[in-house]
């Protein structure tokens, strides 16, 4: 009984790990959409930071999603 329980528990753990591993990785952009840098948001944040005497350095600039073919 104890061996059967351990085997079942091990199989359950393997299934859980396999389920986590098959998540697909990085989320992709839906077809037809384009990611562009959100310059308006960046300008607003930098303006507030400048007034407060803070220097902003963007490591990962914010992105916004636009439908393909639309102007920024």
C-alpha cells in the first residue's frame, strides 16, 4: 500500500510539472497587432520625474499595442 501511494504521488507530481512546462513560454502578440514604444507615456513620466528632480533611465520601455496598418 505504501509503495502504491508513493508511486501515485510521484506520478501526480510529474503530471503537475509537465503541465507547467507546456505553458508555451513567452506570450505572443495576436496576429495583426504591432507593438510600439509608448512615447506619450514615457514623456509624461519623464516630465513628472524632471519636476521632482529624478533622472529616469528606461531599461524596458513601455509598449502599446496597435492594430496593423494604423498610424501611431
